[in-house]
C-alpha cells in the first residue's frame, strides 16, 4: 500500500495571499487551472503529482469547469480522484471552483445560461468531484438569449442552497459585469470574482473591465496569463512534440505561435535583463495590476509550476521596463 500524502509543513511560506475584491476570501497570488493536461486522455499520475506539488508550494486554489478534459467532465473526475487519494483531508484549506456555460450535453439544456442548465450542471460537477460544495461557481460565458436575471438567479440559488460558497462570472464584458453585480447584490449574494483572459499579448480588459472591478470591489483572476505557453521559451526554436500547440487541442495552433515569434524573442531579452525567465516576467506583469487578485496558470509539469511560483517574490517594473515591454509587444 502506498504511503498517505503528507503535505509540506512549510507550504504557506512561499506565496502571498491576497483578499479577493472586498470579500473576506484570500486567494494565493498564483492559482492552478485544470483545463489542459488533467483530462481522461492525459497521464493521471502526472496531474496528481502536479496538484500535490502545487499544494505543497502554497497553491490553495484549483480551478475547474464542467467541460474540462477531454473528454468533457474528465478533469473533474480526475480531480475527484485526487481529492480521494491525497487532498481530501485538506478540503478546508482549498478553494475549488467550477463553471457552467459551454456545451456539456446534447439537447437544449446542455449549455449557455438557463437556470435549468446551470443548476443541473453544478449537481453533475459535484458528483464527478465527489464534493458537497464548490467554493466558487461561475457563469462561464454570457448568454445572449437568457435574461441575465435568470443566470444570476441560478448562481444565487447555488449559494443560498450551500452548493457554492461564492459566485463568479467569466468572459463577461464590463457593462454586463456591472449589471450582474447589481442583480446579485439585490439577491443578497456578492459577485466575488471575474475570470477574464489577460496577458501581455491580449490587453482587452485594461480600459473598461479592470477599472470596473476595482470600483465594484470584485476580485480578478486572469486566465491564460502565459498566452497558453507562448509567453515562455517553449516555442522559441520549434514546436515541441509534448506542447499544447502540437497536441490535438484546438485552442492553440502553430500559426498563432509563429505570428508571435518576434515579440517573444524581444520580451525574452527584457526578462533576461531583469533576471527573470520570460514566464516569470509575464506573470509578474499581470500581477502588477492592482485589480488582479491572482493569476490562473496552467501547467504540464511540476517544474513549470515551480518556475512560475518563483515570480511571487519578484521586483516590480520600472517605467523604462514597462515602455520596453510595450514596444516589444507592439
Ligand atoms: N474562463 C475561461 O473561459 C478560461 C479559458 C481558458 C483557461 N481558463 C482557466 O485558466 C487556466 C490557465 O489557462 P492556460 O492553461 O491557458 O494558462 P497559461 O498559463 O497561459 O498556459 C499554460 C501552459 O503554458 C505552458 N507553461 C506554463 N508554465 C511554463 C513554464 N514555466 N515554461 C514553459 N511553458 C510553461 C504549458 O504548456 P504545455 O502544456 O505546452 O507544456 C502550460 O500548459 C486553465 O487551466 C483554466 O482553469 C479559463
């Protein structure tokens, strides 16, 4: 029989914890997402080792969604196994999130934002993970057809019923976020957090969303802070066989990697001058925003997580460095 997992007793000494918006919940400055590399097609023991190592480094927040895999649902099933095998005794030290919004099952009730879909999806997620509740339940994307009141009402029901402790939205534009915040407020449920895409190559959130989050006291957890691995040396020379761009994933392709090549070369030089790796600099750059509570990284190895966590203690940027970074990205 294998030995039970005993976490690192010094795990809370590595990463600062930041209050999420104006809530009482603190999140680690780096969080781990299970979108890629934790599905049924992946090596289970690798995902398990990454979750244990992340927790050992002080990462208390694990982010999932109903559809993560592939196949859809399998990342939640695997995370449930990891809870059973290793992390279960530490449930009260963990913030586990899931989402509903993208296609999950056939028929008219298997995606978007109806109450029917949102609440049955949450029940399915809890079943797959073997959990009584998640810490954060998100609307994964805005639904152009369902009234926003209905989707927010489903989040509020999840919270009032104890199946989620907090509510979140993801991929919502600024104006809809303001509306969602006001509606949830009326239902007695604060909007805890927003999960948008934000990285050196995609700054769409800067003019409107980030100021709105600060004003309303909503936390922010940017996803794909490394542009899915492009903001690392991973693709500088070629497209490695074990990388996301070479995999069956439809979300990152070789053309996009090639198009960004010269920017990555220039950014890597600035990172080197700062004494950081490119990945660390890209994460430090996202974390420099006062609106940002935590960066949501993905990983395919423990080494990547270790390298990324080291950015938690990095120095801030000088004005000259920020200008050079902007020029490299232009
Ligand atoms: N709400 C949404 O709509 C949404 C959308 C996307 C993602 N997310 C969430 O955000 C999480 C993170 O997204 P993401 O995976 O795109 O984030 P990311 O951090 O931008 O990319 C992660 C990938 O970068 C590579 N990487 C990470 N650290 C590295 C390092 N130090 N050196 C070299 N390569 C490194 C790895 O690629 P390889 O696998 O190729 O090694 C890893 O899988 C997801 O797991 C999910 O929880 C949410």
